[in-house]
C-alpha cells in the first residue's frame, strides 16, 4: 500500500480534505494542527516495504496511541473544570 493511500483513508475520515492538503504541502501549514499531526505521525511510522495489513495495523497503533494521549489531556481539563 502506498503512503498516499493511507493518507486518503485518514483524509476521508477527518473530512474537509485538510489531511490531504497537509500531505501535499510539506510545510503542513493549513491552520489545522491536528491534521498536520496525523500526517506527521503516519509518515514517521510508514514502512514502504511492509505489506498492506502491517501498514494498516501500524497506522491503527499510532492513531490509537495518539487517541489515548488526547484522552488523558481531555481528562485533565475535565477534572480541572469539575474541581478547579
């Protein structure tokens, strides 16, 4: 699977074409830090020699890790809101 195909999957899920815009423009300067982050994270872990299943599995792993980190940040803000 080509990296561009992985980006297409992310772009369709994210919406607005911003992930694809970040992919096409290496500066990733499109006013959406999260879209740029997605491209960068996927790019850092992409292995062109791996098969499709391995590539998709790695993309899932990376996005799951990012989701867990974002959830921890969210939880911290939510706790502050309740107790702050």
